[in-house]
C-alpha cells in the first residue's frame, strides 16, 4: 500500500484503506449491530450491500424460516414429554400444574413485530451526516440470535406470562398451612391474572406445596435461567436506559481537526459510550493521539486487564484452565470486549440485574478506576453473561477461563496477610485488596459453576472454592464485627465500616458459607465449613448497606441499633443455635424475624448442612430433633417477616411492583424464595422419620429390627446417595417425586 494509506488505518486492527469510506465500512465489523434485516427469512446483516446480495438468492423455506409449528404446552416442552394439546393437557392435569401455550401469544404478536422491524430498518438507514445522534435501540429486529422471544418460555415457567409473581400465585400453592409462602402480602410483586386450575382460598389443599423456583433451578443451567435476573423486557429496558443516559451526557465532539496530518475532514467512527448499540457509528478524530479512549479514566484499568490476560494465556502453568492461544485476533477481541463503552454497560447490568442476588459489593463507594483489576474483569464478565444481547453472552464465555486464571493466580488472593482483624490492629490498605480479590474469586466461582462447562463446574467445586475458603480464613473468621457506632464517642469511619461490612457479607458468615451450603444441597458435597467457626456478626439491613453517604449510613445505623439492639450484637452462630432450640417464644420469633431476608436465608440453608451430617452419621435422632426445632421456629419467623417486615425499610428498599431500571439494584434477589429451601428440608426430614428404605436392605446389613439407629442410617442412604455430583438431577428427582407427598404437620 502507498504511504497515503496511513491516513485511513483502523485503530483496533492492522488493516488500512486508501479511502475513508472503505474504512468506515470496515468499522462496522468491530461492532455487534446488524441493522439490515431480510423481510423474507429474518436474517440480519451489518452492511446494506450484503443484504442486497442475500436478497437475490433468499428462499424463506431454506433460509431459516421455520415451517413446523409447535403444539406442546410450555411444561411439556420443558420436560420434553408428549403433549395432548388439550386445555389443560393430560400431563399438566396429572401433575396439577398450570397449562400454558406461550407460543400462541408469539403468533399473535408477529404482525406487530414485523411492523417494528420495518420501522427499525428505516431508522437504521439514516445517514450520520445529518448530525443527529441515533440512540441505542433494543428492538428485537436489531438483535441476532434467540433474542427476547427465546426467553419467553423460561419466563413463563419461572414467573408466568413474562411477569414475576409470588410463590402463592401458582397452581400448587396452598392457602392453609403454607400461607406463609406469600412473600410480600402487603405489596404484591406483580399483579397477575387468575389462572385456570389454581387452588382457590375457598378450596385449599393442605397437601399441596410449590417448588416453583427450585424445580427450575435444579433442571436448568445458566445464570439467567437459574437465578432472579428479571424478565427479558426489563433487562433490555435497563440497558436502553443506561445507554440513553450515556448519550445525553456524552461530550465527545462529532469531528475534530487532524493536527498530525493537516487534514480537517478525515474522520473514522469510534465505539464510544454513546454509540454502543447504535446502528450507525459516531465520527471521531483519526489521529490516535486524540483517541477518546486514551483520555478515558477507565482505559488504564482495561489495558491492565488485557495485559494480564495475555500473560496467563502466553505463560500457562501446568494444568492451566486456559486452552486458547494468544493471537492478534484474540487481542482484537479483548480490546473490543474490554472497551470502556462495553465495560460500563456490563457494570450497569451487573448492578441492576445480578447484584440483588449476591449483594456483597458496596455500590455507593465502588470506583471502577481504583478497584482491583481482577475484580473489574470478573464483574464485567458476569455482567456480559446476563446481558440481554446474546452476542455479549457468547463473548463473555471466551474470557471465562482467562479471568479465572487471572484471579486465582493473584498475589493478594494467594499470599497470607500480615495483619488480620483477629489481631486487633488497624487494617492496612492491603486488606482492601484482599477483600476485593476474594470478591473477584467468588464471582468467578458463580459464573463458572452456573454458566461454565461441566469440567469448569467440577474444578470450581473441588479446587477453586477451597482456595476461597482458605483465603477467607487467613483474614480471620471470628472477629469481623463492627463497633457500637450508635453510642458515639468516636469518629465514624465510613470506609472502614464498608470494608468490614463487605467482608462480613462476603466471608464465611453469609456468602462463602451460603455457597458451601449450595454445594451441600445441590451437589451432595460434604461441607468445607464448620458452623461453630461462624463467629462473625449478622449482616446489617439493606438500608445501611445501600446508604449513599457517611451521614446517611450513620443515621441508619443508629435507627437499626435502637430498633434491634439484640440483633446488632448477635453472631451468626448464636442465631443458628437459638433457632435450633426448643420453644423460644413468640417474642423471640418477632425479634429474629427482623434479621432480614439475607440472614433468614442463611439460617434455613444451614438446616441442610445439619441434615447432611445427620444422614451420614451412625448416631440416633438427637440432631434430627434439633433440625425439627429449627424448621418449626424458622417457619414462624418467616411468617412474621413476610406479613409485617418484607415490604418496608430497613429490609426492603423497593417493592417488586415498583421496579424501574434506575432502582432495580435495590430489590431483594432470589432470597425471597427461602420458603422453598424450608420445604425441601421438611420433605427430607419427613422421609428420614417415616423411613424411605425397603425392608430388603436389612438382610445385607444383618441388623436386628430393633436396631433403630442403624435403620436410620440405612434410610438416609436412599436420599441423594451419590456424592459430589456435577448435575443437580438428584435434587430435581426428589422434588419431582414430592407430588402429592404429605408432610408431617405435627412437628415435635
């Protein structure tokens, strides 16, 4: 190429062009927008000339247009069973489940969808020379891949008709002894129409109960399909609202002079924040010296991510999880994925969609430009994994193992700290890096265990999580408690408070402990944590953790200390021991109900560890009695919480019916499904007490019928007998086998 081609070189790849319009056409290959859609087959393309060539040979019958029609209802399609296509079908009627045909709604919406596609194509064909900036579109016609329509069946299974609903709003909910499953009776999450076959209050069935969340959780894979990640429409609204705000606050000029070449007309498009997701690029100066990315405060941190990724890929240790090789193409993908625009979008998705499920990072004080590099990388990958754009999800998987290797080879995670909270000395700056390294490692464990391959899930469960537990123990497990700020007499250090609160939430007390519980419940893996070492304080309510300023935080602390003085000083171990006690009284039930959803979820999850230990012991029923006490007390506590505390501060800062893109991060996540964990524990305990094994097993053990302790141990072998299973089929089969199973209401 001649020397004048230097004026038209792409800043993201080595390609160069003689003419500016050729470079502009090439730039679209670096973006994800495909604005040109074929009206015959629905295929989408980045360039108009490619669409024209495609139109000459397009045949809807052979170019992707579906000729078959689905007949099965949503439940039969999910279970891959034959459907009688009735109303309800035979399978749904046999299981007493609601029979929905969501694809019929899709067919009715085709006409409106085609009109929207046509309008989107007209908008995308506008020239950027008009000077108007096209705002990002989240129209289905601008997307490649499954799109929102593909998630409708998932939403129908989990939430019903693309809307979130409470646990009582399902066909198998009971209004008698399971009334407490109504999570927010004073403020319903979403108003949903009455369904055919639903159990009415006038005709309750005391044997019926619902595993709406856990049934879906144990039968599917993926973060979006498993956890509370809102509806597809709301996720798209969150992204659209964020990009709209970025476009309004963008100060990047449309064009600028080229000082190095003396030209004032040569410009190229740049994927700045305001242009991300649009159908047309926004011009920028050609000279890389004036590239907006270089002046972005986030750019240095993102460059560090690329360098760390290159290091772990180039210098792989033995048995490394990284299988890709470093190349210019992979580097280009990294620069595109970890660009300031996309990372900011991923962070917004992380906060609004994922953060309520695992809320251990403090959003008001979080600064992406000063946090640890590995934490920013892990949060970006998590945000991309739950993005409404399928391309973001696919791009995130490219970096799953690379970010994992970056995190678990980090010095702050692997080395032992010089000081701990147990020593009673001041916390050095290194503790903040240690906490952020732990947070990054925890995020990696989550996206790999629920979004990675089976090999990744085993690696996380068997090796990586053990590193997380060990690192948490290095910091100190027994003394992560706050001072009594309500009494005054000393300066309130907000940053120190937030650091401790993040550690309490993140450490064994809540999230490491809860993930350990999850491995016990769903994978039948022996626990790595001991309940007696949980000596840290209970997590503070959401009003404290979501406070935006030091003054607001201190005010909420004083309110909470005056409201619940006993809980302010109670440890997690003390709370668990108290719940396992015999009659603790109604007043104590009210006090413990004020622990809030996170602490209540932690307590009910702990009962599964106690059940696991009981099943694998040769002793009698002494521990089973304590488990029964815990289940009885927890049920009373949750009834009080759900009826009196669940819809107002300090525990609930936003109602489910009032969620917007701006306040979605303040909602309560999947912890609101805690009653299902109670139900699962009750089912297992009931089977243990009633005896699930056959009498034929006694001959192989040569035991006398009066040997009750040995019979108990034999019965436990028939409930989830396989250990360390990657699949959650054992739990799902247990849930599926509970249809019509009567729980013992006479708890002792």
